[in-house]
C-alpha cells in the first residue's frame, strides 16, 4: 500500500501536471470525434475484412497500391472498432508528448514539460482530419509516437548513456510500424545515419558504444528499400499521375525538388499555422538580443515580415499589390513552360531568402559549431521530410497532414532555443513575460479551435 501511495504521489508532482492536462484535453477531443460516412476508414478500410482475409487483402494492396502493409493491417481492424481506436490514439498522443519532453535536456522539468505540451497543442488538430481521424492518425500520429519511442534509444546513445536491453528489443517492433510510413522512415534513417557520422567523425567513439545505431540504420534502410521496391507504389504513382497531376510525368528531378520546396515553404509562411511564426519571432528576438549589426537584425525580421504579410494582411497585400499577390497565390514552380519568364522565379527566390535568413539567424544565436549543426540538422531533416513529397504526384492530395513531421522539428527547435537561451531571456524579463503571455493566449485559442475541429463531422 505504501508503494502505491508513493507512486501516486510521484504522478501528481507539479512537473507531471502538464501531462495530466494534456491527457485531459486529448480525452475530451476523442470523446467529441466522429467518423463521417465518407472518410477512408468508413467507406473503405472497415469493409475489407468482410471481403478478404487479412493476408489476401495485404497481398493485393502490396501488389497494386501501397507498401504500408503493416499500418494497414492495423487500420483495417481499428476501423471496425472505433472505441479501441480512440483508446489507442489517446495513448499514442500521450506517449509521444512524454517521450518528446523526456528527450529535452534540462533540470527545470516543469517548464520544459509545459512548453512541450503547449506547443504540441498549438499544432492545428484540423490538419489530421483530411482523410478522416482514424486513417490519418494511424498513418501519421502512431508512426510518430512509435518512431519517437525508437529514437529514445538513439538519444541515449548520443548522450553516451547505456541503452537498456528491453528498450532496444522493444524499439525494433516500434520501428517496424513507424518506418512503414515513408516520411517517418526517412526521418529515422536520416537521424540514425547522422548519428553514426557524429560518433565516427566528431565524437570519435568506439563502435562498441554505439553499435545499436548500426542496427537501427540497417533496419530503417531495409524499410526504405521495401518502400522503393514495392510494385504497388509504382502502380499507384501511375494512377495518381493520371488522376491528380497529368503533367507530372514531364517533371525531372530538379522540377520535383522545386515543387516540394516551393509548396513547403509557401505553406510555412502563408498557411496561418502559428508554429512557424513562433519560431521566426523567437529567432528575431534572440538575434536582437545578441547583435546590433543591421544586416543580421534584418535577417531576423524578414521571415516574420513575410509571414505576417502573407498570413494576416493577405487581403490588404492583394489589394495594394495585385500582380505580386497573384504570383504567390499561383505558387507556380519554374519548369519547361515558364523558365524564360523572369517573374516565375520570384516565389522561389523569396522562399529561398526566407530560409537563408533563418539560417543566418541560427548562426547568430548559436554559441558553437555543434549547436549550429544541431539546429541545421534538426530543421533540415524536418524540411526534407516535406520537400520529398515533391517526388510524388499526391503532394496536393495529401494536404496538410504531410507537414506533421516538419512542425514537430519546428517545435523541437523552439524548445531547444528557449532552453539554450533561457538566461538571456530572463535578463529581459518584460519581453520574456510578454512572449509567455502571447504563447498562453495562442494555446487557449488553439484548444478552443481543437474542440471545434474534433466536434465537426
């Protein structure tokens, strides 16, 4: 009995209150969620086991449509049991946010936990209903949570800590599910591969201290090869080119990269998603604290200016700069049909300028090459996870849900920047308190908006 009381006492410590708050919000969200008859789960996935055995269904899907056979093996079952899906989805969200917070170093756990919970709740929940709650969460949130679990071991290795054998064993089935999603697979492989390079060339550690990274890298590489060699993905690509983007077959590698890059950065600075704006504002504030050089301060201001202009003053921008506004609305990539027109390059140049300014700002606030490379790799992996969508004709069909991994890396970057510069922020208490108040207001509005999104059908 005393052990139970002690355990219960630990759970209600102040540093754990953010997780209880988060769990309560998620329970309310899921109690309100409904699956409309037109969602992927209701009209398709839930009916498949009535017509096929699981083995036959997965064989057909592998041959003609998708490499996500691990995910779909779960999806066709939970689509028939919505209460089970809600329980598992709540667990996935809580697992993700706890592991996310645990991966952030620092002694002020209550502050870290509140910051993680707040930023995750600011992520727009409506982005996960684009194909219905069940299909979208099993394809994105569950791989994210299980991928985070697998990457917990990677974090321990990089911190020169021992990876418990049970954790290593459990990380493999978790990675088996998570890496079945193409974006998560690329993220896991990228992080593990960069981790190996770090251990070899920077830390210069013995292989015996990081051999688990080799296992995880090979495992995720195997999933990548499975994805690239799946015949169903090729069949699906041909069908979706015909249905979604007939001119896609004329694109070369540069065109596809440009498509992914332009669409990704355009979304970040003009989609009304507040996470990128919060990153840009934090960077601007820190740059102003750390330097008085005009060129560096200008680099800190420009991403905020473009974001505010295109997001919150879009109507005024359109009225006063009609031609320029229409160019950004079209968001057309440079290709064989317009490469000779100078104005076609303007959106690409603006988006490249925004990223360059972010890169310059990160270099200003970083105190070492290691810190700079950490931010660069973190944001680079997140950006690449969305830019790679340019290599599929479903880039516009998949909609906002494919930005999930990018926004997770943005959240991580914000938290690390706050952690690394907390003393500097506290020295400017008025600005620090203002940022806290704005974040709290945005959090309240985001939760209310989440309630509305969850209750909509």
